[in-house]
C-alpha cells in the first residue's frame, strides 16, 4: 500500500439512553492514518561493551501461611463451610530480610 503507514478504524456511538435507541443517537465512523516515513541518519557513535557481574546471596525463606476466612476479608478463620457460604482465601508471608519482595493475595 502506498504510502506506507498504519490505518486505525473505529466507530464512536453517542447514545442518549442506556437501553433504548433514540432519534438523537449518533454514530461516527473514524479513520486515522499515520504515515510511515523513512529517513537515513548518519552519525558516528562509539558503544562500549556492557560489563557484567554475578552476585549471589542466600536469603532466608519467608514464613508463609494460608487461611480461609468467613464472611469478609477481615473475618474469622473458619475450619468448615457450606457450599454457597462466602469465604476469603488469605495467603500471607513474613520475612526478616529487608530486600525480599513479598506478595500477599486475598
């Protein structure tokens, strides 16, 4: 395709009622074309090699626990539930290392 570029097509619908079509509703078909250009740039550039270093450190494993909570995220720990009861699964981990990333899921 000439000229080279990127074409984006989409439709925007302006609706005046969330459930019904009205005579005031409008739709716009929008087409955007972004032309690709080619330019040759000459420049002298020196690039040094990347230096690498290996670092190792033993980090203590975090202490993790899993709990099932009843009713709400701040609810009590439950040992049993019936089908349909709202329950929240809580995983929590704690570590003594300050440079360990911990993620907690609820």
